[in-house]
């Protein structure tokens, strides 16, 4: 049986000129110039241009291959003419002159949507044709990034002496923060397994048994609504546990992992570890939450001393805190904030504008 490919679509370079190769992938574009037909063949790694001979049969066959069909192409690598060089492609200096092209899987229906397009596509349609949706470069690159991040996390944890352990998925229900997903038992009618919301019990079992440094890229299942940072139903987390360790030991182990991962895979500005640490009380008083976003310039200030001289009864001998907002805000904004305050159980809000010469 002949092989499907000898190299990927991203491998072809000037070093291959004059050599015979075979590639396989999807037909991304077809350009018919009458006497010649150019095709872009795409696989997971890149794109290579192939071109037919001037033979009428070859031209007719290649020009009628449906886009996104899967093909295998055999031919000789040659350098492109100067006017056809594509600097945007890694393989843009070369092309393959087709000697044999085989359709491995022919597209028989019209495409429900364009594969690599910037147009918005209905989510239900994308999910219905997920195998086509995942051919999109953006989604493919997301999968590649995810794989690289997980591999990087795993490497860093192993270098610190952590042992990777895969904990059970089918287990008994335990008190957690969300509802369990349940799986009926075939052998025990009326009884159910629960999918783990986190490997909490199992990793503590490992600590008791003497496995003192554990980690896992752990699947977690929680029957709850979607959040901004979490997919509904299931997500994966870097899970770890340590024996004979203090809080500082845990920080020292995990902070470099977080820093190095974001440094490698993100272009955002990242604080060098050790990360800033804010006492719980200070965080609640200054930001009103135990997980503040430090990029937010708004914080709570205490105006109790200022209002000690106030004659307005609601502020007499009371603790008064406020959020300072610079600039002019519309009446509509104030009304929305008042409605929100009432919705969370507050009696109301008071709005003050500082006079000239006074600063909160």
C-alpha cells in the first residue's frame, strides 16, 4: 500500500527543490488559469501550493475537486517564479508540480459555512458541523495553545518533585459547592455514581498514604450555570496538594508556575512573584471583595471623620465609606447605581460632588 504522505504541508522548503514528495490535507482554494490549476493544500501544520501540468485531463480533474475535500498529492518540489512568491507563507518560496493526485474523501454536499472566515456564524450551526468548525485556524490554534499550556504546567510541576496521579471519575457524592452530575449504576438499580466536582477526597487520601506532593490536570464536573472564567458543566484545573507544608511553602511552589506560564503564553504585563498579598480585612474594606481586580482604579475610602461635623442625621456618628469617581457622571448612571444598591439589599445611595479646593 502506498503511503499517504512523506512530509507535512509546513515542511516543504528550498531544501526540497528537485525532490519527490507526497503531502495530504484539505483543498483550501482552487485557482483556475485555464492552462494551469493551482491548489492550496492545508493540513494541521501549514499550507503548500501545488500546480497541475498543462495536460487537459489534469487541469479538468483538479479544477473540479470540491473545496475541503481530503486529497493526497505526489510530485516534484520546485522553486516558485519571482512573481508568484508568497511571503506570508512559510512554504511561499516553493510549490509542488502534481504528478499524481488522489481524492481520499470527496466533499459531496455544499459547505454550511466558510471555514476560514471572519464572518459571524450561528453557534448551533457551528456545533452541528463541529468537524468543519474545528478546521478553522483560530479554533485549531486554541487547541494547540491549550495542549502546550498543559504540557508546560505538567513539566514545571514534575521538576518540583510533584507526582502526577489520575484520580477516579466515578465516585460517591460528597458535600461541595454545586450540584453533582449523577450516573446511574447498572449493577445496583436505584443507586448512582457522582462525577467529582474536584478531586478533594482523593488527594487528601494520597497525603495520608504518604504521597506528599501530588498534582493533576483534573477534570471537574459541576451542575451549575456558566461563568465568565468557566465553561458550564465541566472544566479542568491544575490541582495540587502538599504534606508537611506551610502556606508559604504552597505559595513558593505555585507562584513560579503561574508566573512562568503567563509569561510564556501571554503578552500581558505580569507582576513578578512573590505576588502582592492583601489581608482579607483590608481587601474587604478597600475593595469590597476578597478577590479584587487591581487594574480597577476605584476603591473604597473612609469618610467617617469628615462627616463627624455633618448635621445630616443619617451620617451622624456613623461609619461612612465612599467610592471616589473622577469626572462628570450622568443622571442615568446614578439612577442605575441606586437601583443596583437597592437590589442587593441596601437602603439607598448618597451622591456627593466635591466643591472647589476640597479633595476626598
